[in-house]
């Protein structure tokens, strides 16, 4: 019966090793799911940023600014005789 102790220890080590492998596999699946979610979020942020850039360029276009100044503020470009040039000496 003196040989039974090393066998029991080996079986316990095998059991602990198996449980460790299962636990680490579970952690890997969790981390992979988190990574996938973060990648999905990053892709959505890229799409939103592209939309933002398009909207920004549309709202800031010179033609839109001129149209808004003319329609909403009744502004117009000055006539040649309305322009004064001031020279500094």
C-alpha cells in the first residue's frame, strides 16, 4: 500500500490540471466575446465618424453659408461702389 500515495497525488494533479484547462478555456471564451464586442463597437464608431465628417462638410460648405446669409439674414455681396479701400501709412 506504500505505492498508492504517489498514484493518488498524480490523480489529484491530473484533476487539478483538467479543471485548470476548463477554467482557462472559459476565460478565453469570455475575453474573445469581449474582444468581438469591442471590435463591433469600434466599427460602429468608425461609421459614425464618417457620417460626422460628411455632415460637417455639408454644414460648413461655402455655398450653404452664402445661402443661409442671403435667405435668413438678408445679406448680400457689396456692390463695387460700396467697397472702400483704406490704406495705412
